[in-house]
C-alpha cells in the first residue's frame, strides 16, 4: 500500500505562481514514474506532467514552458512548480504513480482575480 499526499494548492491571481508537493509513503519511491494530473469542474481528469525514475520529464502542451515537474527521492516527494498561472489552470491537482492504482486526495488550485 502506497499513500500519496498532495499539498500547496490555493487561490492565486492570474500570472501568479504556486508550488505543489506530493509526498509518497514507501521505500521504493525512486523506482516510480510519477505524474501530476488535474481535473476541472465538469471535465475529465487529464495529465499535466510526468517524471521518470531517471528524471526525464514530459509536459502536456497547455503547460509547457510554465510548469516544471521535479522530484527529490531522498524526501519521497514530487513537485510541480506552476508559473504564469491562468484561469484555465483552475482544477483539483492529483499526483499518481504511473502504472499503479495509487492516487492522492488532490489539492485545489484556483486562479482568479
């Protein structure tokens, strides 16, 4: 059993920044490919960014150049630095272990003036 706990969400004005964190339980975090996903009201959950165990990253087009995913294996933590936020980034953000059933409970990000 692996538990994922996200934090760092909140209300921010357009153009602002937030940093999300996701802490994972378990001792083999470093072996996992981790992803950030988001779900806006009335929409399906969508991928945002992924990072492999080796640190390779990939981003969906809407966030390229604005978001950065990173990880600290010593802290069992994956991060999502979000800059130049837009109202359309408003969603609940989840972290996920790719290929596994584990999801966090989500953290709300609201971008509004």
